[in-house]
């Protein structure tokens, strides 16, 4: 094993340990929702920074807390396994980042801040042990349901998010959990992790994820007041093949395609909501 690097190499390892794909996707969704909800320019930037700090802390805490388990199965995608970063560095980064997330979130107001921090707390709770239980999906449902509620509450007047946006967020979070775990089912089982996806099995998790994706897309398109917009219908059309890709997570070849598909659909759906002028407040 290599000794932890320094300078650019260490910075690169730390970035990789944030789980940059999901972190950037969630931050992008939150920022786009802030724009759609009428959150002002400076406050929209604050939403972006608060969510990014929270997501980074979740990624770093995951790799810190799972360092021994990841080493046991020789995970090639983990910088800590490669010796590029020490668990102590990940711990320090996670604690600093979660502190920044608390400050940045509460700067948006108590209601918005607390709701945004529900996502952060949910991620940490998952990493700390809920991932090993049948309730492993709950942090995703709760956290990603609270995220749009927190973003909307950051708008002037602290408005409440529509029910369909919160419900769709929770459904997308559950779908993301089921798809995200798919590539690592065997490694997880080998190290004593038996969350809900492991209990459902690869096929059961994949099918459930696909159904949740379609349900979330239908809510976002059909539940808002008034007739669906053309962009909304376009999003629903795109959701069908994406759900099909998610269903492929039940096959060995398709496991690594499902989670990126969920992320792409989520970002695309929010973009279409923005273009279609859906009322979020």
C-alpha cells in the first residue's frame, strides 16, 4: 500500500473520496430547484455551497467509517484503499465540512437550514450504521424528501414546498439507494452489510428502483396544478427508457449503469421543471 500522498495527489484523493458524481448531481439539483423556486441570486449560491458542503461531508464520512471494510474487499475505487489518503485525513475533512454545512445552511434561515441539514444528518446516519439494517432506505427517503422542502423554504417568505415535490424527492432518493448499492452487493454481504437492497436481492431492488423512478417522474409531471407542459411530457417520455436502464441493475452487466441513469434523470427532470415554469411555491 502506498503512503498517503501530499499536495496535488492528496487533494485529488480527497476530491475522489467525496463521491463526486452523486455530490455534484445533488448539488446541481438543489441549485436548479433554488432558481425554479425564486430564491435570489446570492441565496441560490448559498444553497449551492451549503448542499455541496453537506454532500462532501457525507462522502468523506463514508470512506472514513468504511475504511477497514473497503480494505477487506480491496475496493479499487476507494482512495483510502489505494493508500492515497489516510482515514484520519478523511475524518478531519468530514468534520470540517459538516461544520461548514451547518453554518451555511442556517445562514438561509432556521426552517430552510434545518430541512437542508436533515439530508446531511440522514447521510451520516446511513454511514454510521443504518446501511446495515432493513431500514437502510429511510435516510434516503427522509433526506431527499427534505432537500426540496429546504430549498423552497429558502425563498422569500419561507414558503412550503408542494407535496408532490417532497414525495417525488423521497421516491427518487429511494430509487437512488437501490441503484447505488447494486454494484457492491457481494462485497457488502462479505463484510456484514445487509441493508434493504441486499434483502430484496439484485432483481427485486432493480425492479423496485425502476417503479420508483417512474412514480417520481409521473408525480413531477402530472401532480402540479394545470395541464402538463410539453417539457413535462418530454420528461415523462425520457423517464421510461431510464427506468428500463435502472431495471437492468438486476443483471451483472447493467449494475453500474443504473445509478448514473437515476442521477441523469433527476437532473434532467429538474431542468424540464425549470423550463416548463412549474410553480414550486
